[in-house]
C-alpha cells in the first residue's frame, strides 16, 4: 500500500481554493490538487512496473470526465473510471449557481478541454469507463475507440436486504425517508412543500429526514412555518447501521435533488425493497425506471413540488403497487448493481484491455 502525503503544494492549493464557491473549488482547485497527486503517483507507478509488480493500471478517480490525467506514457494498459459528470442544473434553478460561478464553470470546462490536448492521459488510455451517455459526451475525447458504460455505484445486497413488515392499507400512514446531506442542491425545500400539499390533500404521509448540513436550520424553520412538525422528523446524522434500519422500516425513499451525478442511496433503497421517488435528472434517472419507482422531472420548477406530491399520493394510495415496485427494484439491483457482479465486469474490462 502506497499513498501520497500532503505536500506544501497540496496545502497551498487547498488554502487558495477554500474561499471560492463549491463549483469553482471542485473544477479548478480540485483538478489542480489531482494533478499534484498524479505527479507523485507516476513515480510509484514507474517503480511498480520496473519491479514487475503491475501489468495494468486502473485510475478510478477523479470521476470528472474533464479532469486531465498525467497517468500515461507507461508500457502497460491504463483503465480510467468509472467517470460521472457533465452535470448542469435544470432550467429555472439559476439561484443554485450565481451568474459569475456559472461563467467560471464554462470557462473552466473550456480550459480543461485545452489542457487535455496537452496532458493526454485520457486520449492515450486503453479504456475509458463512463457511468452514462451524459458523461461520455462530456469527455474531451468522446470518440475514443474504447469507451465502456459502467455505473460507478454498487450495493452490498447482503447488507441492504428487505425486512418483513406488516401489510399496509391505503388509509394507513405512508412513511417516506430521505437519507443524505442537507445542502441546497438536494432541493429538500421542494420535498417539504410536497409534503405540505399532500397534508392539505389529506394524504396520510410522514417524512423522516436523516442527515445534517448547512441547510438544516432553514429547513427546520420552513417546517415550522408550514406547520409540519407532526409530519416531518429531523433525525440528524446517523451511523450506517442505523440508516440501514431506518430505511428498511420506511415505505419509500424520496430524493428530489437537482444536482446528483450518482445517488448511491437510491440503489440501497431499491436493494432494501423500497420504491423510490426521484428526479428525472442526473444519476437517479440512470437507476430508477417505471417498474421500481417514480421519476419526477424538475422542470418546470413552478410545479415541481405539486408533481412530487402526485407521486407521493399515488404510492400512498396503492400499497400493492409499492410492494411490487420494491420487489422489482430489488431484482434490478441484484441483476445490475450488485458489487460482486460489478467486480466480475471490471475483471472482464481488465482482460479486454490487456
């Protein structure tokens, strides 16, 4: 096991990027940190190859399709990915990204295209793994001769198993759960607004919010303003084991994020036999289909909360539909997202690259 210790260059770049918005920090300063790491890593790689300890290189991170890579110029094949990115906010959600930040992101992406012509790791890689078509289009070389689609997330299906629960009737309380950080792009204010609409429609729904983050105070205040304290619980940060138990006792997972490249929690919920209400945008749309959940497109913004409520009401009124979706979701995960099968797929990738 070898690792790259923090150098003075790491610390300088990290401090320089700290005051900037997340998008700038990730795209510019994060890429700079990655390149510094890779300059150290190339020394390790050359030694491994010289000592006969490696006949293939796999670079799994960064997952950004535009991040340049120094990992090339060796006499062994290089596999990169799975990568996942190329995300933009839906139309109408400009408040999540300032005009200045948006322009800087566009400029950073253009600069990354130029840098990838100079630092040609992605061009010279034997295989590029991408999570979806969106990410393939974002690559600096989308016509690379060997691009394979492989979602980066997976699930331990033995850990996330369904549990036997009492049968729910249409009039019983419908228990929703959210697991994740409380940050603005998770769009939890739309989730709360949807629960409020559902309450006014006499839909018997309760929502557990598991997690913490910068938005928690604002969301708790919104809950109070809407009079939802009897319908919404803030459970805070919980351990992995606690999250597993909370998820298994719910009737459905809800995630309405407008910036979600992946969304591992969606796969965990499906593995646990739950239907998922998710955004028809980004990573969740790669996992969820009409057989195992409900996809709600975030556009138009003005009716997003109302359409989320429609999905909640439909599942709440149809317990058998929830059960069937949960079973199909579990089957989908076992077939396509089980870590063991993903390991087999990666081994096939290695064999073809060699």
